[in-house]
C-alpha cells in the first residue's frame, strides 16, 4: 500500500468529507494492522505464537447513537505513544471487516485516530460490500473470532 499513516488519511477525510478520501481510508484500513481491545484469552501454541480458542473477540463501544460497534485504534504504534495502552491486540483491517460484516449485533467499526481527536465509522453494510468485491473462494471453517 503506502507509507501514509491511517490517521493522516482519517484527517484528510475529516477535513474534506469526500467519497474519494473515504475510499482511500477504507483501502488503507483494510491493508493495515489495527489496534483493538481483545476480550477473552488466547492460548499459546507449541511454536510460541497465540491462537484463539473460540472465546476471543473484539471489544465494542457505542458511539453517539447507542449502537454497538467494534472499537478500533488507527496506527497502533502512534496510539500507544500518544494515548497509552488502550488496546491490547492488533488485527488486520480485513479481519475486522469480516467480524463486523458477520455479526448481526454489530453496527460496524468505530476507528479512532492516533493523532487527532477524530473517529470514523465503517458500517456493517460497507464492510459487507468491501468483502464481497474480493471474495473468490468458497467459505472455509468458522473464523477464529466468531463465538459459538
């Protein structure tokens, strides 16, 4: 993708409000590692990595309208420097889109900027649209983040 921090693209969209800037935000979000508040405990595998045991999920928040959204932080390293450890895991934006699209109790994703007090939302319908434009494989096993 680019070396542009996600927070910079968020700032651009907050200032311009154009479809083009929101599209750039979505493209970069999808390709970035995003900070989240992980709920549950992963188990350690024999190689020293971590894997979900079916009980790991992403923390949520309500934003203005009281509807549940996945709580996410753009540019985790900058967020850690600027705001401290408010998140405890990082996931690919693509995975967060999958989580939001698949959960009927979730309205989408609330992405907080690491450099300005701004946030942008990605609605569940937008997440679904982004995912359907790239899905080319048959569905596999249940995703690690989806609870039983």
